[in-house]
C-alpha cells in the first residue's frame, strides 16, 4: 500500500509540475505519413545557420549548414525568432531522407477552441543539414517567431500535404542536440 501511495504522490507532483511550468517544455516533434512519405515536424529553439565556407572558417561544430532554398533568418534578427520550425521528409518504406524535396510551410495561430485565428504566416524554406551529420539529416524550414500558444502548421512535401496541430511554449536557451 505504501508503494502505491508513493507512486500516486509522484504522479500527482509530476502532473502539477507539467501544468505549473509549461514554458520549460520547448521541443516538439510530431510525425505523419502521407502517400509514401514520413513527415516529421520539429519545433526547437532558434538555430544559427552557416554556409560551407563559414563552417570551415569558423570551425563550427553546431548549427545548420545551408544547402539551398530561401534566405535563413538568423537567431539575432529583428524581431528575434524564438523557434526553429522544420520538417524532415523521409521515404516511408526506406527511411531515407529526401534531400531535394519541394517543401512549402506555413503556420497559423489557433484560438482556445482550436479554430484558426489571425493570418497565415508563410515560412521561407531553407534546405539544410545539421553540421557534421550529412545528407540523412537534411531538413527544411527556418527560424520563426511563434509566441506561446496553439498552432496549425501546414506542410506540403513534393505536393503531399500534412497538417499538424501543436502547442508551443516560449523557447529557452537550451538547444536540442539531435536533428
């Protein structure tokens, strides 16, 4: 009986902590499979971007290597982006990253009832790799400003569409170690 009470108490404390401190939960990942593609949406703290020349000159070990696409939004841009909103696109059967997918992304705030609120925000899509991780880490997106709240994120990868509903918090200074 004592063990049951301890487990119950630990569960209650963990639940209270999750509600009381939601801003600490920064990283979000959701996956959808659409017509032979596995699309993984990641919401992370804003990341720095580097060209291949900058990686070499600065001996950068962390951040994003620009492979193409739109102009990256730097972490110190104004207004300051607080999230790195990206998708990884894989062959559903092979698990291999698509390194040259045509990706279009946008997001929109949702109200408390989950209904669209505000205007849709287009994400200028950068094709990137995590520095030192190679082609399998290829992903698409950019740094964005997303205040804490609920969002609908629309993704089109090679014409195949996926919609994600997410809740984000304000970003902390911690970075996710894996891409």
